[in-house]
C-alpha cells in the first residue's frame, strides 16, 4: 500500500463543505524507527512509519492513518495528537486505520499502553470511543484490542471499514458517548 493511497483522509477532509476548517486541522507525520529489537524476535532497520491525522468527512470522528511498523511510541504519539485534535473539534471518537501497519510491539508493551500509558497521560480522553481498522489478514493488533478492553477502554477492532465507521457514528454506546 502506498503513502499516496493513505492520504485519502486528508483529501476527504478537504472535500467537505467546510473544507478550509477541517483541512486546517490535518496533521501529517513521518517517523523513522531506529534499529533495535521489536520484542518479537525481529529487528527493524530504519523503517519509516508514516501517520496522518485528520477529521472525518462529516467531522464526527478523527481519522488516524498509519503505514509501517507500529510501536508503543508511535501509538502514544498518534493518540496524544489525535486526542488534542478531537478536543479542539469536540469529538471523542477515533478511527485508527492501521490496515497498512503491523503492530511490532511486544506483548508487555501492548499491555502497558492500555494499563499504564493511556491512564496516566494528560490529554488522552479515557472515555473515547476507538475503532481500530486492520487488514483482514493481520492479527498483530488483536492483543492490543483485548488489553485495551480489559483496561476499561471503549476500543473495538474491525476488519471492515464500513462497520468501523458505523460504530463511530452510532448515537449511543456503553460509555454514553
């Protein structure tokens, strides 16, 4: 999958009637992962992880699109930046599109995101509703969903974009969002 195909969130945000308002909030990030162990027996050598953060077309949720190898550090930076934008735009709903990103974080790292990092990091709304969109054949994010739900976070993993978007547009949910 190319980075150009992932920029759809930015293009989508810019095509709305209030495109100048929404596109002004788009963020594009590029991070280079350093050399080191991923915690799963593999090594990454200067892998570029790219992220974009923008409001959805209708402004009801924030879209975070990621390509590359996804780590705890990437997840936390993207989450902090997305929640800052969500607060600014008045939404607590997030689509984490990691269908182009493999979770290479260790089991402990995934656990600590949900049980240590998110609960103690200022600016992250613990009552947010999050849909994680993954490639249908990628199960590297499954444990991240399990540990987040066990920590009491409203996180659900999807393999179908339409279902993820419908989940984010629902009027009610278990945490009354």
